[in-house]
C-alpha cells in the first residue's frame, strides 16, 4: 500500500495518541490504556487476552503456517510534563516522555487496517506494559506472548532523527543495561576528628573515580562500554562524618564478554578499595536488559519496505536499552526507529525530558511501515 492510502487514518492515530498522552500510566498500572486497547481490538473483531497484569495480546488468524508479531509498549514515566499543549498530561508527576503513547496509537490503527485486508497468515499484536525499567517484555514472554510466533518487529519514535526518516540496521542497535547499587560502610564521627573515624565519603570518592579506569584500562578500545554513577547519598550535616554512603550507577555494553568482564571488575574493585580504606563494601548488581540485536534478514526486508514510504538511514548502535531484546533473543526480531524530530515546530527535546514531544505528522508513516512490513513478512 502506498502512503497516500493511509492518509485517511491520520486524524485517528493523532487522536488516539493525544488521548493516551493526556492519561499517562506507569508500568503495570496501565489499566485505562489496556482497557481502551482491548475495546478497540474487540470492536474490530480481534480476539484479545490479558497478560502480564496489564498487557494485551490480540490476533488475526487467517490460516496458513506463518505467524508474525508486532509489538508496542504502553507505559509512561514518573516525570512532570512541562509542555504547553492542549493534550498535556492531566496527572502531575506522570508523562509520556518516551513516545509509548505514539507506539500504542500506531499499532491500534495498524491493527484496524490489517483487519480489513485479505491475506494468508496470522498476525499477533502485542501491547506490552512496563518497558521503563521493569522488563514487562520478560513477563509477556513467560506468559506465552510469542509462543508459536516466527518473527517479531517493533517501532520506536526517535527524537534525534528528523521526521520523514526511519533508521533500520542489522546487528546490535541498543545495549545491555545493568544496574549496580553500592553501600560503603565506615565509622562515623565528628568532622573535626577524622582520625577517629573511617570516612565512607572519602572511600566512595576514590571508588567512583576508579570505576572509570575499568573501561579505559580493561576494555578493548575497539569495543564500546559505559560506566556511569548517577546517584549518591551520604551524610546528614556539614560537620558529621556519616556511617555509610550509598551510590548507584549503570553499565552499558554490547559484547557479552565485555559485559561479564566489567561486572566482575566492578565487584573486585568495590571489595578491594573499600578494604584498603578500612571500610566494607556491599554491592547489588542486576542485569536489567539484554542488548537488542536485529536479525539481518528482517533488516533487509524492513529496508525494502520502508524505502517505498520514506527515507531510510542506518541506525548507529545506541547505549540506550530496550526490553524488546527479550523477544529478539528467542525469535528473529527487528527494532526500527521512526524519526519524529521537527526543529521548525520546536520538537527538539530528547527522550525522558519534561518537554519531550513528537511530530505527529510522522505517525502515519509509522502505520504505513507496520502494515506493509507485516504483509511482506507473511509473504517471505
């Protein structure tokens, strides 16, 4: 189908997106959103089932041996919106600051169009909860969301890519995401008598600085890795040395050997440097998301489909993370990036920013891609 054939659905996808944007819901709390999704799909004659508490799966079964899936996420972020728009979030402290409202709206309209088409094969629509740090995808997989599915694809609006563009690449496109939480236990006391204490602030300062040497002196410079400490807490007053300091950070990698190396080196460094200061280091290390790796065959098909609709560019690997990787680890997957940046409209803010927005004129391009990609995959 040509892009012009989708234009009659443009107002609908924008209306849906704005409604979801006004009513953001956090992970595993998407009750209103999933209710709208179920009703919309049921009205199309698409049977639905609930998974992972607030997730929704619908399916068109037209026979044949092939079954593909399309995935959208539904959750918002704990951010207070600063956009001055008519569809601004009505819930203080909650905002669709990553574009999941657009993903849900696009997939609903995609389902509507596909439900009116004739084709052989089966299409599963996965509306997933809790992408933002809670790994809703893993729970969807555990409850059978991709059982019997041959391949899956998803689309993410992309704030640094201009509207009218789509980025599609094979191989790694998003990183492994790890979280570490460290507690350095010392001995508190008066700031005027540091010799009578074991200062966990000083120990933590050295440790945090030393963490950066793991990448610079342990990781092959031809391979990418990031260690960031984003949170630190300790102390109650300017003249009191506290009993402990806590800090948290993240690790981003693509290569699994590098991923394992950094985890081991962080644990060793925390233990050794804390003891060198006479303190005790405790660490909690959690693997949140695997790297998202696109299947080469699906990327070829995706570019072939997309070039008929819009400009196609290569997606450079990004250190962001996505739980779409949970699906793509099991079956062939493709995660593509739809440009929604429009400097002329002032739509320039990054994801997770309180002024994040999307160029809504790009959404119909996303619908056109999803519909055509689904049909092409069933043919191939």
